[in-house]
């Protein structure tokens, strides 16, 4: 590759649990002749998504090309972490042909795009495209696409309501910055749900966007990679709620890591996580758990009350540590109450 050729970067954004990691696993398995590198921005200190992707490492995306940025939101740690990571990738003897960036579900994409104008990297990489992954079933239910009439009714009833919720703003900013929207879990949404989700996104999008259904992260890489959007040069067409602010904050969200002992019954832990979502408005739970008598780690991923779990790999020489990352809006985080409820799934 010529030193004058910019390496394309695809930014994959989307709300918590929308299916970003599943999409990246599919792209890693089907790179279309490219050598990939993946940057994963976790929200919290336990790198679950990075470990999941490392299991898929191969000659197209070797283990050393999978990098976790776990020291905060990627758009808030540009100088300290993002730029040095990109420079290190560029300095390798075998540079990647394409870089995928999985942002935190809480990250705003536009500040990240602005980072590509930094002198240290602007001549070396370009944003090939921004992909927003949205949970079709959730969007169809209106959880992340507010009804303007309902909001207006609330405003009339309560003078204190004068803006959208933080979750809505994050979702809207991700859609506004996207070149392509992928509706994940299309099979769960059904045709009516897909139509409703598509309509909701079209109502939020500042311009006409391609919106495509997707199941289990499967989409033709030719559609996702090679968009050639040069998004860093097109910021004016990607409006944000935070355009008038120099910085953005994530004080609306908190994350806690709950360490647990070995569990006896995964079903009991699932029930506890479901209760956690109902009773404490928890957005996301993810991590690895040790199950008594089982040599394999139990990977747990939950979005609201939807909990998925599977044994992913042996513990091997690693300590059998059970740790779950729990993410919620700031006012809903009570660490003691969260730990107590999760412990009911251990004692069962």
C-alpha cells in the first residue's frame, strides 16, 4: 500500500445491545480480501466485547489488530488514547487495509469524526462511513424514537419538561451522523415492526439514508465497507444536539462492575437480571460468570429484560472471576441494591 493512500475507517455506532459486536464478527469472517483491524471502545472496565472479538481472530484480523480502548468514551480520550493507537497501527510492518471502530453505545459519533482532522493522522486515514446499528424491535416500540405529539402533551402538562431524554439525544445523534442504518433483529420485529422502525428513523434522519434489515449481524460487506463517504469532510451535513457545546458529558449514565461468586444455576441468574431491568431500569448487563462444575465461562449479555447467555471458552489458567458490567441512567444506579438483587441469582 502506498504511503500516500489513506486507510479507510468504518465507525460502527448504535445503542447499547443493538448488535454492533455481532456485525463486526460477521465482517471479520467475511472481509472481502481485506486485512482488518478493530478498535473496541468499552464503557466500563471489563472488556467483554473485545474478548468476544478475539475469539474470531484469524489471518484476516489477527489478535494483535484487535485493540480495546477502555479508559473512557473514545470521543473524550482522543489525544491520550485514540491518536496513539491509530499511529501504532500505521507503524506496523503489515498495516491493516481497513479499520473498524466499535464505539460505546453511549458515544456520540460526531466528536470522533472531528478527531480525524488531527494533524498526526489526517493524511493517513479517512472515515469510509458511519454505520448506525439500531434494534428494530425497540425502535418499532418507540423506545428510542420519541413521539413528538406525546412530548408536546407532556410539555403542556409539566412545565419542567423542555428537552428530550438523554437516551433519545444519543440515538438521534447517531442516526444524524450515519451514512447507513442497519435494523438488527429484523426477525424479531417482523414486517410490521420493520416498517414502523424504518418510519421512525426516517422521521429523525436529517437526510435520506439507506435503511436495511439485518439478522444476527449478517449483511453483505460490499454494502458496509467501501462507502467512500470521507465523513470527516462532511460534518455540516451531520447535525448534533451538541453542536453548540465545546464538550459533551456522560454524567447521565453510570456503570458499575459487580463481582459475584460462582453460581449454581444460570437460569436463576437470568431471572435476577430480568428483575434488575424491571425494578431498577437497568439498560445493559454484560460479563462472564463462573458456573460450579463447568470448565467453560458463561458469557452473559442483556439488553433490558432480554438476556442471552452461552458458554464461550474454557477458563484455562485465568482466575474463575465472575464479573458483570451494569449500565443505567445515573439516577437508577444503586450499587448495593443491584448487588443484592444479583446475589439472589447466586444463592438460588
